[in-house]
C-alpha cells in the first residue's frame, strides 16, 4: 500500500494502470504483483540471487566501505540478465571493474545497462 505522497512523481496514466485506489491509499494491482517479486535480502551475507531484469539500489551502498560497494556492484552485474538495468543513487558512483562493465544508459539518473 502506498500513500498519495509516495506516488506524487507518477503520471496519472501509470497510477491508473498499476494501482487501485483504496481509501486514501493505493494498492498495486494483482497483474503486476503476479510478475514481480519483492523480497528482503541481506546484500552482504545472503547468497546472491540471479536472473534479474532490473536492480534498483538507490542510496544504499553509500553506507558501506568502498571495497564492499565494489563487490556489491560486481554481484549486481552477475545477477542481471543481458539487457538488464541497474539503478543507483545520485550520490553513488560505479567503482573499479563495475565502471567498465556497465554501460551508461542515463547518467543523470544513474541508470546503467548490462550489455553482455
């Protein structure tokens, strides 16, 4: 469930297509929930999960040391399928080998794509 403020940046067409109004809140429609998985995952200690189309990790890595950030980025690269998207926070940057593996798709929004 999302409140109105959480969806303020969505255009009305997207909101109407993917959400149902429930009182003062919005709920994701079942068709979208059936093709999407939301899970709790410890980025450092849990085993890597693979076969993602998109990974959104905004403003999370900034709390880790550079070495851990770089390892996470490599793990994300391995977890994405070809053509998969990786989105990081505007205050974050790709480090080490990850900076040459991901191709920028929209640098302003820190959106990258895995081509290989």
